[in-house]
C-alpha cells in the first residue's frame, strides 16, 4: 500500500508530537500539536529526508518563509507542491 504525501506528513508530525496519527487533524496548528521550535525543525528535517526535497524554511524567521506552517493542511499542501516540482 502506497502512502500519500498527506499520510506521510501527518505521520511525521504525529511522531514528533508523540501523538497518535488519528489525533492529528488537518486544521491543527503546530501549537495545537504541542510542537515547539525544535520539534518544528526536526519535523522539517524528517520531511526533507522522507520526500528527498529541500524545504525553503528559515527557522530564525518562520514568518518570512515561503513554506507555510500555519496548519497541518498548509504543511501538506506545501510539501505536495515541492514534491510535484521535483517530479517535473
């Protein structure tokens, strides 16, 4: 069975947040998941490794990044875009 980008991203975020995958909702923010800045950075590294992509994210200025981290749905959409760009 092939995991979708959405499933893989949620699994990564759930692992970093020490949560069950079923408890992660698309509308959740990183704060809702209990992820601090270190958890975010570790999540970004795990996403980059899982998808063989480079995430344009500046941990020192996340509000100025091209990578939207406002919600799980935004992160999934951003990763889907990067994966699609890599495949093109």
